[in-house]
C-alpha cells in the first residue's frame, strides 16, 4: 500500500505518505534481507526514476528517515541523497535545498548539522547555477 500511495497522482497524498518509509523499514529490523528489498524498490522506483516528481518524492522519503532514524539513513540512503545535488532538474535540487535548510535551521538537535559530507552538499548547493536553489539556503 505504501508504494501505491507514493505513486498516487494527487501530490498531497504522495507527500503525506513519504514520512512512513523509516518506520516501515524499521519494522523489519530482525530481517535484513527484507529491509534491503524495500530499499532496493525505493531506489529503483524513485531515486532512479525518469520523472523529476518521483525523484523529489525520494528526497522527501529519505528526509523522513534522516529526521527519524539516523542509522537507517546512513546505512541505506545517505550517499544517494547527497548525490541528488547533481540532479539535472532544478526542481529536484530545490527540494533538496529545502529539506537541508529545514534540517539545519529548524530541526532541534539535527543529527547531521556537524556532518562534513552534508555540509559539503550544502556548499555545493550554495554555488548552484540556479538562483532558486541558492535562495532556498
């Protein structure tokens, strides 16, 4: 059901479901194969998607994991999340900048505020060619 709602045509529905990824993966803590299977499906359907909307949803899904479960985020999503800084679509980079701004400025006790790789990602976004990306930071 999770993937069905994530693929819904109504943006409000798909965005509201995104935060459920971390609890779903965590539910299978005792079975690493199932966890890896869920992560593989998420990456194939959303991270490697041809449409920018699905790649934006990937960022939002992973940001929920970043805020809720640091270990899951670092284990499965951190490098792919940071690689979105080089996405060809400016809307995806804007979404990434918004998520990072929220994490760095508004999230109390943000887990990745002092993470060097995340700070490098922010620096790259601040040098983006698009004013809209820079404006979000």
